[in-house]
C-alpha cells in the first residue's frame, strides 16, 4: 500500500514555533527578502523586534539571520529609532540633577590609537559636568581594549558594581560607566551570536546612539562613514534627542585627532551645523599616539593627567573641544586655556584618586 507524502510542517521531529518566534520570522522576512522586495520595519515593528530579542523569545538562528540581514541591508533611521526605544525601555537608567554629557563609542574597543576618553571624562567631571559612558567586555569583531579595562588601569573599577553604586558615584563624583554584562544582561546575550556572524550588526550602530542617562544632556556619538552619521541624525531626531554632537573620531570613537582636522556636526532638532576643528590653528599638531598596550598606556595616561607626556597635547585638544561644545565657553581658544589650567591643577588626577578610592556599597 502506498504511503501518503508528509504535509509541510507535519514532521514528528519539528516542534512548532512559538507565537513570538512566528512573529519574529515575519520581521526577518521584511529585512531579509532582497533588494527589490525588502520593505524594512516601521518604528513600532523595530521596537517589537528588539523587545522580543531582549526578552529572549527569539531562536539563536533567527537572531543571527536578523542581524546579518540588517548588516547587509543597513538599518533605516526608523528601524534604529524603534530599536533605540526598546533599549531605553529595557536597559539601565541613570539620572542627574543637572545637564550631563553622554558619550557613545564602539563596544569593540580600540586597537590602533591610544584612547583619550577616560582622561577627558575625569577632567570634565572635575568641572562639575556629569559624564555618562557605557560599554562592555571585549567584543567582536575587533576585540580591542575596552573602557572598563582602561579605567581599571587607572585604578577605577566599574565591573561588578550594582547599578545603585554606579548612580552613587555619578551623584558624588560626576562620572558613571554602565557595564553591559552587569547592567544590561538582555543585550549581553547577543554577544555570542555577534561573534559567530563575524560582522558588526545594527546593534553596533545602536550602541553609539543609546545612553542610559535620562534627563537633559548633550549626546556625543562617534562615527566612521558619512551615511552612518546621517542615519544617526535622523534616528535620534525621531527619538526625541534634540542636542547632539556627531564626531568622526579615531577608530569610530569620539576622540578628536591631532593629525588632521576634526570633523564634527552639531545638531539641534531639524538644524545641523558642520564644525571643522583644525588643531594646527591652535598650536597643536603631531601624529596620533599609537596603541602599544595597556601597561604603556597607563604610564602615558597618568602623565597626561598631570600635564606631561605624549598624550598631554591631545588631551588638551579634546578636553578643550568638549568644554566648548558643552557650552561653558564662548570660544574654543578660551576653552583650551581652561583645559590647560585643569591639567596644571591636576583636577582630573584628583578625581581619579577619589574614584580609585571609592568603597562600593553592597548590592
């Protein structure tokens, strides 16, 4: 007797997909259907997709397919906006009583040039301007040095802290670094898939746009390619960010180079103003300091906080620029004078010593 052919989906070894996974499969179809048939996601759909990811409702294969499809197709501003809304809802939250400055830099770290942001952040915090950073452990695809490692080299530990202690440090010393494995485990679960696909997914762009801070702030976001910058403007505008600075910094960071003009843009709502910063016009020049390892960076960083060594000039340049962008000075030249005064007074070094000696509270 002949046997009937099995019906699609009736195989005994195939478990039915959950409603959440069936729904997510629709999102994969919209972003992964090819150049002519892909429709992309609306803001609401992108938020729902990221909500499902962060809730752990998505199969690993689905997550990988979604991330690589988005990588090939490039996320739209609407999609970035929706995913950003999800990150705001599910991620950690920090608050300040006054206006802050928040930096978004690549989670996969630095591998070619010596980072300056930890030194800039310490000095900005010493002026009374709250500074909020965020990052994670060593991340694909670059596996460069991370913010947590850099701060630990300076004696300041951010890993393993409860969020309440991070908030306490922000309240007391004006500086905070949220650490993804400790404070945003739902997002940390994507790291293994990011490693498997071997390419920066749209989440990497999202990390440059998101901040755990709630309240008034200047958001500083690094970028590499001009289309990325334009998408950032559009996504953040739709997300309600109305005070933004985008920076074509070293390795996609917010560190301004000394070897060339710094390319930045200030964005207020619908208005963008391109700002080119020429270090030579202010007596600053020279190559960008190469990355030679954590031990040598620590020596250079400690010297720079005291106003000397190979990183000092670049620190003055970056610190002055961000003091100016933060609105405390009418000209870049006067802001650079203040930066030099801060280093001469060892203000950032004093803030480093205070945070290095901070006794964490119990969770």
